[in-house]
C-alpha cells in the first residue's frame, strides 16, 4: 500500500505420527505487517512491525487436552542507510536500533517438539557495511547485539570477504554473555568457476540443553559440491562429519531443475538428529528420498519417503 505497508500470510500443517501411542496434528498461522517510512531526506528510516501468530494442537491418545497459543509481537526499528564514494571504492554503512515487545500465551511443553522460547522484551543494536571496489563486492560485514531479560545476551559478528570473482570466505561468530563463551562459530571457503561450485568449512555449535546433557558442543567439518550441466540443471551433494562422534551425521546427493518461476528437486538424504520421543530424547537416523516442487510466487510442496529409520545410538 503506497510503498509504505508490506504484509504476508504464512500457514503450515504438521502431522506428528507414531504407529503406537500418541499423535499430534498441528496448524500454525503467521501474519506479519510492516510499515516503513523514510525521514529527513532519506537519512533516517523508521519501521513498525506487528506480527500475529496462532498455533492449534490437536492430540490423540495423549494425556493432555487439545490446546492453542496466540501471541503478537510489537516492534519498532530506526536505522540509517548511507553511501560514500571514494576514487575506487564505494562504502555503504547501516546503523540501527530496535525494540520488540511480545505479548500473549507461550507454547506448552509436550513430547512432540521443543517449543520456541522468547523474551517478552528485547533490544537489538545492529551495524552493517558493504565495500565495493571497482564495482565488485569486496566485503560484507555485520555486527549485532541482542538482549535477553533486558541484559546483553548475544553478540553476533558476520563477515564475507571476496578475494576475487571466484573465491570468497565467510564467517559467523556468536558470543554469549550469559555463558561467557563462544556458542557458535562457522567459517567456510567457497570457490566458484562455471559450471562448478565447491565449498568446505568448520562448524562449532552449542547444543540445546533440553536435548543433550554432558555433551554441550558439536563440531563439524562440512563440504558441498555443485555442478551445473546444461542451462537450469544442477547436480549437488553435501556432507557433515561430526568430529565428536567421528561419524558422517548428514549427507545428501540430489538433482535440481530451476527456471524463472518453477523448480523441482529430487534428493537422497541421510541425517541424524535429536528428537523427542515417548522414551525421552534419542538420536534418530533417517534415510530417505525427498521430492520438492516450487512454483513462484504461489508456493511449493515437499514429500519425504523414508527408506529406513532407526535409533541405533543415543547422544
């Protein structure tokens, strides 16, 4: 509306099914509305957000009655978006401050999934910049400070440096003031030369305490490979090797056909994830074939046919 109001609506349905025991049908609705306005000759930008979220849970053979949760988030954000040109360099810098207030009911704990946790009041301070050299992107950098319970919680630093048109390196580091430690670290190198794209990286992550105890961190080596043959056709593969368990926990190989407004993928994938079960938390290995289809801007579907699933080992 008049280039100032943006909105969208998102709906999802999940079926948590077991051959024996309790099951869950979950409906989730999410509607964000955004108002943005430039002030003082575009030197200052002002954004207001209203987000409405509704979750409906319908249980079967479960000790709890059907339930729902409804909440809304009210946010305000003010930021700058400035450019400065030098002889051979263009510098774009953004600085902003935002606040969010969440009201309503929170998700009730259950045995099917781990509910998201939110703070009622949060503040964000963000600084980002992009540097171009001779019209080529050289550096992207962002620094974000988030609060929890009105106290500093997470300091996130992200950067991507372009050595040339073929090779770049990117990094994400998150420091937790609560834990006085680095909770997340990721570094990856990406090499692109048509028709190939190859990347490799290292990932370090703090595991959710609700899922795993006594083993608080995961460390992975990652690799990805992509080959584009003929226009719009891509073959790809990726693998994640867990340095703690000395096992390949995730790997996949697939094919994608991509055009302007339509794409579909066929993928074979094996993954190991922590899941809530009736017996508690287990590490479940899934192996299956995924078929994904997208028609822009309408949406898409994904179907997973599990060839095999087991819980041969626990965390």
